[in-house]
C-alpha cells in the first residue's frame, strides 16, 4: 500500500509540485503569523528580558512597561534597607526627542541604568563596552536603529534636546516593534537628558493620620546658556529627589518573592511590585487584549489553517477522483475500506511532511532577514513542533473529504466499459 500511495502522488509531477506549493503557502502563512505574534510578545517585553532583577517596583499607576508614572530615587534607598533585599538599583525609562545632524527629529526611548550595577545590562553588545556610557553624554543604540536615527558609526553625534549625544556603542536585537528606538546610557546622562533646561522642585508632606510620606517633584524651565558653543555642564549624580521609572530588586537567597513584594509595597508609597514574569505577562496582556493586536495576528494564523485545509482537501479529492478505478479494483478483489482509507491518509501524511520541511526552511530564512530590519519573528523549537503537528492534522483532516468519495464507491464500476 505504501508504493500505491507514493505512485498516486508522483504519477503527475507538475500537479504534485503545485499541490506542495499550496501546502507550503498554508504552512508558511501559519508559521510566520505565529512567529510574528511570538516575536511581538517577546519584543514588547525586551526591556524586562535585559534585566536580572527578581522584582520590579513601579508606580501603582503602571499600565504597561512603557506607560507609567515616575517614582523618586529615595525608593531605591528605602528598598535597600528592607530585610530580604540583597541589592536595589534604579532604572530610567522615558521618551526624549532625538535631533540628528541633518535637522530631522524622532523620538527615542531613553534607558538609563547603572553601568557598574548587577541587575541591568543591554544584551548582545557588538561594538563598544558598557563602561563607555559612563562618559558624559555617551550613548549606545541598536544596529537596527542606525538608519532611523541617521547615525552610522561609533563617534557620530546628535542631540537630545539641547545636549549632545555621542554614539559610543552598538547592540544587536534590542528593539521593540511597538516602541521607539532604545537608547542606553548611564543614569546620570539619562537624568540630564530628561531634565535638560529644567529645575526640579521637590515638595513632601505627611497627610494627617498617615505614615506614608507623599513627595511630588515639579519642573520649571531655566534659561539656556547665552553662548550655545559653550560645553554643557557635566551630568550630576542622582539625588533622592530625582525621578526614576523603576527600582530593580535582587532578593536574598531563599527569600519568598511574594512576601518580599508585600514588604516593598508597604514600605514604598504609591508603588506596586511585580516579579519579572508577572510584569512580562501584564505587558503582553495589554498589547494582546487591550489593543486587538493578538486578535489580528491570531486571525491571520486561522486564515492560514483554513486555506491549507481547503487546498489539501481539493488536491486529495482530485487525486482520489482520478484513481477511482484503482480503488474500485482493490475493493473488488477484497480489500477492506480501512486499507483504502490508509492509502489516502498516507498520501496526506506524505504531503504534510514534504510541504512542511521546505516551508520551515523558508520561514527561518525570512526570520533571519527580518531580524536585520529590527523585526523579531520568533520560531522556537516548541512552536516548530506544534506547527508540524498542526500541518499533519490539517492534511489528515482534509483527507476525510476524499475518503467520503471512496466510501460510496461501487466496485462494479471497474467492470463497466
């Protein structure tokens, strides 16, 4: 029966190739759609994956990783004193206006971190080193952002607000599909960029009957230097009144993270603590459910499956129709229905495997090419195996339509003229 299944498939090579092209199209569509969705959900949480923190402390108003309110540096100092906290670091994540040499402007996401810290490091640094961003107004961007930022090589300069930004390093793969280009720099540089031309005014009060000290930090514009050619002042170290975005926490060994989260939220006013997994899930839920992106990408994958079932079903139905006399002969000489069904299902299995392999190779090639454009199409071993199973299921399910024609087949037709 194996030889019969192969013969049916390979008897007409042009039609076989057209059939495989149809299956490849369906499998490629499903693979790329699911890969884009997986890459999207990974991409929107890229900042979290760059950190080695056990807990993230943010404003209680946090919506997603990019939409939140600032918190004071004093939260870092308070967190460091709590029992169960091994180490605490500040992280700044905010937008700024990038002005490149040709005069065009674009937004960047300023990521300010401690270059000598332990809990956050940009991944995949391909040029330069972490220590470079400690220099005043030195920054690091991703290679996929060079065109949009209009810089080409280490040493190129642009401006953020009125301050210079010198390119001191490059990373690979640090970009979010839904976000502006990431720009990594030190906490001091980031604070200078975000408060350029502003004076901060911190006011704190203790509400009656409360033990929580409420602090607000407002900014007012300060006059710019009368001499634009004068070098900008060296960025100042952060003080307790400065604003950051997150506090990264490393827990002591054996510490219950849920208990430590409660301690942090009780000790730090107007804050909310998340484990890395919780913050990733919250971020992905926002983009997948509240924006409809998950529905659109899922719909594309579903359409791919439907198209695949229709294509394979038509191909198998046509193949069975062209070989009805052969199947009738088998039934006339005593072959059971299950033997004939086995031939049809085996044809479907061959089609699924022969369509899956080149399709997956094509998808990996597309994913590699897309990565050079800053778009992550994530095809994991788990998703690849799942798509193989889906392809086999799709082809076997399509074979059911062809089997219906054989079920009603009268063996006597073999003896008709």
